[in-house]
């Protein structure tokens, strides 16, 4: 990984600040696109120029009231109005979390991590726009960060919206409550709620941010009728929850889920589409309260968020299904056609969820892994993925993991199509991002994000010409989808929509072409395996 991360962080911060000064150094205007205060529901707000003076950035806009004190573990409330012009010139605090940071077992370097201070008062968002005036109606992208619903922030450098704003979008990034503050369920919370449920506060925050966008984005030159929401990892799972929430209907016209689309009955972990019943989530909440010696909800609300973080009982940061927000799980909702049916773009990375460029596995270990995952069907899998010696094991292991990942995503898309009128597009990312130990990590989880979001400039990695060319192509697909609901456009390789009769996905990165989801015999076996499993909760 990057050595001397503190020094790297200081150097990276200096790099970002110097980018903001470029318009001054080269004689450009101090003022970006919308250089006058704009009116939103809470008051007047003024932005500042981005590193490119053609883009105005509005940082740290409150979209909800601070969820503190008695408002802890309640649905988000409207932002508190302000009387004067508010200058939106810096990111807000990040929401409560244990920041993972860099480390010898993590491929995510400084640009993939949160950098701000933490506070319970964290429900803010950021807007980037190159619109010349509020009268424009540009397509809007709202980006929801990943991090297992336990960490992450809208201030993470690779989520910077300037790169896509330059290409015609209005870009919004949001914070939402995480960990205990975002997902605790408890019988006392359920009793006081008025809607007979608890938990899901972070997911409510996401929907509150989308309602804010509907009500206010026109002030920034955005079109509230052309909103696409995107998320990565846990954020991708959260995109799927938007499809099964009646409360989210009409808040968006397209969804993008990156590394987070799984078959309804995929029991592998990590799986960001998993969920809890209210009874199970409440039981976890009771154990959590007991671990802190809290005898009541009042006791929990009296603690600082730092005290809450000292518990050794982990409350799962997962959706609670069964209430008004999410009446039913995925399989039931889609089977009845009750989902929010919008165009959907989703994908997976070649070296994630088990696969990696050089897996350390031998023949016996491979066979054991297959038996653990596939149980009674293991012998059938071992025939289709044969291993004669230890030398064969790494390639066979990767073949199983990669076929499995693509197949799970494909079967999700096929099930979706049964009751959907809109198209779905899937991709498979194959480009290894350059940087520390690139040969070890390859095309790792999240590595495609700076290419799609056109944010290579936010990273200190040693990008080459080919990387910038890939970013131009990826961001073009992204902009097309946000603009039209279809990633295809002039000058781009044709990207086919999901077709149950043609099991392919779009390879992106090193090549731009449709590729088979898997060899047909292997795909049929995977189909049989998934059909044998129950919906995973």
C-alpha cells in the first residue's frame, strides 16, 4: 500500500487545494457557472468555483435537521431554515463510523477513504453543476457511497462530482446515518414510532435526500424529472431497496448498482441485498442495549455517539423488511410486479468477492471450498471445474468465483425482467487499476468507480494514457445512461440489454464487448444450484 500514509494524505490534500487555484494561476475567472446565490427551500445558498471554473460546487448543504438528542433514531425531519445567504464552501462532517483506512490487507488507497471529522450532525449533501443558470434542465446523478452501511462519506475524493458535471450532469453526493445510528431496531423504538417499526434510519435518510433533490435541484440547473440514483457496494444494495419501497416511488427514473446485484437466492457473503425481519433486528437491538448497561431507550439517547461505539455487540447495518418502508422482500415484491420499475445498470468486478489475480489455493483446498459452497452438488461442479494438481487450482478457483458472480447477477436480471417493462444492462469490469501492489489486487472491488465517475484526477495513482482513455469511455456510458436510460451512444461499442435468450454481459475496461456469462454447461449447473436455494435473508 502507499507508504507513510500521513505524508501521502498531506500531499494529496495539497494537490487538491492546488487544483482549486488553477483558474487563478492561468487567468481564468474566479466565478464558475452559477456565480450568484440560488434560492432553495431552506434559504439562499451560494457556491464556490470548482478546480475547473466552469463548474460550481455547493458543499455541505443540509437536507435534513440534525438527528441529535431526542431526534436520534427517528425518521429525518426537514432542514432548519437559515435567514441569510449561506456559503456552501466545505464538506460537512462524516457520519459516525470506524474509518477503515488503508492497510496491508486492503487495496483501497487514500482516494477511496473518508477524510472529514465525524459528528452525529451529518445529514448534508453536495452539488456540482456547470449549468449557466437555474433555468437549465440538466440530467441529475445522485451518488450514494458504499462502505457496508458502516463507513464511508460524501467527501471521499473519488466521488467528486466535477468530472461528470463537466460532461453535462448535475451531480449530488449524500451522507446518511451509518452503523448503530442508522440501523438500530429496538422494541421501544418500534413502540414510539407511530408506524409499528424501527431501524432503516439510514435508508430513510437516502429517501429524504432524494425528496430534497426533487424539491430543490432545479435551482442548480437540474431536472427533477431526470434523476438517476447510483451506489456502490452497500450503496448498490441500497439501490435495490429503492426498488421495493413504495415511499420511493417517483423519486428517480433510473438506478445504477455497482458491485451489488445478486440473485434472490444467492447465499454467498458479502451480499448487500440481504435483510432482517423486525423481530430479528429488535433482538439484536436488545442485546446491544444490554451490552452498554442501558435499561431504556432514554439511557441510549443520553449516551454520546462515542459511547455507543464502544459496544462489542455488532448491530447489522441491514434493511428491516416487513414495515411500511419495505413491505416485502425482493422475490415477493418483484413477483407481484410491485417494484419501482426503472431502467437499471449494474455490474461486478473481476477480482472481488473471492477472486483475485493470484489466489493462494491448492487442489485439496479448492475441492474443500467447492464442497462448502455447493454441498450435495459439489461433485457436479468438480467435474466441470476439474483440478488434477495443485498447479491447476488457482485458475479453477478463479473460474468458479467469476462464473458464480456473473451468473448471480445475470439470474437477478432475468428474474427482474419477468415483471419489468424497462431494460437492465450488466457489465463486468476487467481493468486492473495501477498503483500499489497492482498485480496483487487486480480489478478489485470499487476499482472501476473513478473511471465511471471521471475522477482519475482525484487520485495519486500513476495513471497512464490508457487509463484516461478508459475513463473517457466509461464516463460516456454513465452520462448516456443518466441522460436517456440507455448507456449506448455514438462512438461507443454496443452494449446489449439483458436478454434471457442470450446470456451475455458487457466486458468493460480492457475490452468493450459482450462476453458469455459462463460456459453453457456451467451456467446451467449454476442455474440449478441457485434454484435449489431459499431466498437469503
